[in-house]
C-alpha cells in the first residue's frame, strides 16, 4: 500500500505534466499567439524536490515509511517533517483519553448509582456528541431562543465551532 | 463532533460552547423534562446531559479543555496554518518544532506546579515569545480578545459582547459559583493532562 502511495504521488505529478502538454497543444492549435505564455513542462520534475525540498506527512508508521521511500526515490537533499496539525491533535487525543479514564476511576462509585440506561459516561467525545445532537434539533434551537429571550440573554454564546448553532 | 480521524481538537473546540451555554440549556431541559409530552429517546438524552452538566468533575473537564483551547490550541493551529505566510519574520516550517518544545516546557511546568493552570498570566502567555515576534499573530491575538464580537441572542437592542474576552474571564476569574468550585478538580486534571505531554 505504501509503495502504491509513492507511485501514485509520482503519477500525479506526471499527470499534471501531461495536462500542461495537452494545454500547450490546444493553445497552439486555437490561439497560436498565446502559445509562448504557456510554461514549459520541462520544469515539472519530482527530482526538483531533491534540491532542499521538504516532505511533510503525519506521524503514523505508514506515512513515515512512505516519506522515507519517497525521499529515497527523489534523491538529493530532502527534508522530512511531521505535520504540526497532526502533532497537536495526537497530543490532544492522548490527553483526552487519559483524562476520561482518570475521571472514570474517580467517579466510579457515583456512576454505579446512576441508571445504566442513561448512558452517563466521562468520555468527553461521547458527551460532546450527545450535546451536539441535542443542539442540532430544530425544536431545541427554537426553544432555546425562547428561553434566552425570556431571560434577557444573561449568557452569551461562543461561536468558535460547529456546535455553536445558536450563535447570532 | 461527527468528524473524527485526525481532528481530535474538536473536543477542545466543543468545550467552550458547552461551558458557556450550559445554563441556558438547563432551563430548556428542565422545561422539557416537566412537560407531559415527552419522547422517550429525548428524555433519556436530556437526563443524561442533565447529570453530566451538573457534575463538578465534568465542569472541571470542560474548564480545562477550554483553557487549553484558548491558551495553546488556537495559537498552535494558527502557527501551523499560517507558516507559509510568515517568511518575512523568519518563521518557517522547521520553526514549528520550537512551538512544540515550548509547549512541552510549559507542560512540565504544570506537572511541577499544577496550580499554574489557574494562573491567567502563565497560561495565556505560553506562546508570548511568538506573539511578540510575529506581528500577524499579535494582530490575530488582539482581534480574538479585544475586537472579536458577537451579538447577544435575544437582545433587542443589538448589544454585542467580546465573547472570547468574556470566556477568558469566566475561566480564570469565574463569577459563577459552580465554575469557581471546580478549581481543586481542575488542578488535579491539569496535572494528568500535562503528564501526557511532558
């Protein structure tokens, strides 16, 4: 699979080269005066990445292997880098799991006293999903507006994510 | 929240909304629970949310995630997303590694003294050296906490609030008694969270 991905990457670059070539032919046929403005396909070459290029992937094993293979295929000086969006998310995932497990232990006695059909859990992803479903209902949204209006909007809403459906 | 895979920061993104809006939702939930017409599945979900959102531990968890969201997730996401535009200030792809080192260093500080999580100065200045060095980040930061506004729902006058500034105040200096009561648990959870990174 990794090798396939590497070959796919090279094929993608070649297909772009091919498209540009076809564009050149069409322009030469229909608009010969503009032909000079189409860049040459000679400049499109994966080997150019070997001149201090950079390959960035996520940090999973398969991606790292693909990165190494691609680096080997390109040759020259190619830098490797982990995606920083991914790194941030990896830490958040680990932290969320750790805290959920920790809280599950801390409140285990209380959880035993809660009816199991309520599906009360400390796993934050499940809480967020339940909350999202709750807010996603049109009926809830209409009613919430009514509640807020009735209470003179004592609480503002945060519109930083998709969950804030009742933002102004 | 339906989006999963690599977007684990959705957990942090969800937390501020729930933290700030839960009282409004309580009011609605209690009216539904008292209503004679109830659907069993909605009732179960509401009761579940009611239990969760009145729990000190869950509120502490929400508060921690919200603090982490505004203190580290937002600036790190901005840095990773805007790297290509920061060449002028000597910031490149490799520089992001320094941000990871800074985060680790700060998390080690929290492991040593978990009460730092309640210190607004410490948490909100985690990435101050980048904010000072990168004018676009400074501009984003100012926009977020000094300019970004939203209109209050239900306010006929069209009154607006600085929602992130208000959120920040509720996190580090909560006026709400329930939020303030989570300090002890928050410190405990912050240590657990920081240990993951240190």
